[in-house]
C-alpha cells in the first residue's frame, strides 16, 4: 500500500507539464542533483516492474543477471541494462527501443480502450492533469511503446500470457 501511495504521488507530479524525463543529458552538477528526485526513483521502479511483468519474471531475472555480470565493478548507463535485456530476448523484442520511450519523455500516456463486439481498439495520448501555461509545450510527438496484457475467457490472469505492444498512436 505504501508503494502504491508513492507511485500515485509520483504520477501526480509526472502528470504536470513541469515534470522532467527520468533520463536526460545534463550540463551542470545542479542539473544532476535535480534529476535524482523522488519522481525519478519512483517512476524508474515502476518502469522496471512494468518491464518485469511484460518480459516475465524469469526473463527479467536473466537480463538482470547478464547486466550485473557484464558490468561487474564498472560504471554503466541505462542503455547497458536495456542491451542486457535485448541479449536475453534474442531480438524478439527491442527492449531498448521500448524503454527509451518511457525514460526520455516526461509524463505518461493515457490509454483509451473501446470494445465493439470482438474488436478491441486502443489509443494513446499524453495524460496531463493540469496544463500550466508558463510551462506548456506541445506533446503531439510523444509516443510510448506500451506493453498491454489482457485476459480472455480462455485463461485467467495468473496463467495468461496474452500481450500486445502498442507502439503507434492507435491499434486494434
């Protein structure tokens, strides 16, 4: 419950246009200090949980092990983690490409789902809680690669592996 409260607080902050990406280029030590705030850590943890759920626990664990082995006693960058995950998925999923959309954009998407008979349509747009005119920027180009999991009447949530990667503005 405490973790969920932290996530919801971070999402509230991240839903403002004054938010910042989890990862960005920095020019000064002050900018580095600004990057390491509760939003970055909480959002980062949430993104890793999302990735773990999408890849499955075993694949995610194997990717972490490869990452730790490859970068033992050395410095690393976020791309190094994604490269380790790509190594484990054997090119079936470009984890780096997917996760870059989450760490270089501020905010998060709102996914709208519409069902018409057996057809499910999904659409994404940037979610803004409140527009702050002094910090407003156009977010028309924001596009996330959103891993969606779903269940059907043929499976239950704990044994269901149905997944769809929404990597366009909309999909069916």
